[in-house]
C-alpha cells in the first residue's frame, strides 16, 4: 500500500472501517486511501490485517484493481490451458488469469 500510495495521491478523508488499522500507524493513511479507491476491501469481518503477509492472490487482486481490471470486466470464459496454480473457482481466479494471460 505504501508504494501505491506514493505513486498515486492519497485520499485520507474517510471513516476507518477496519478495527485493526490504528490511527498513528505508518500505514494508516495508505490503507484508508486504498480502501477509498476500491483497491482493498479487508477480510469482510472488519479487519485489514496490516501486520500479515500478503498472498499472491491478494497482491495480484490489488494490482488488477489499480489498473481497473475489476472482477466484473474480466473474461474467464476463454479456454485456459491448465489450472497452473490450483486456483480455479476461488474468489481471485479471474484476477490471476487476467494477470497471466491478459484476457
């Protein structure tokens, strides 16, 4: 988030919806700005988990959202040679396949 926050302007005028993103932490403005831009959504339980490592699925999903490749505009109907990561049917599958094959 910090790298993206430095590349794009921060938009921090927002209510903090994450119980684990504390004001005063170095990532506070970055996380809230990324959330406002729609790049990150948290875990669906009110947490962002800022101290946790980022998975390949989360990283690719954020990058695809930054370049405006939302799940709704990714075509996964084309034939894929193989399920190379074992991710077929998972929430991030469209983002991963779009990142790899550019479709």
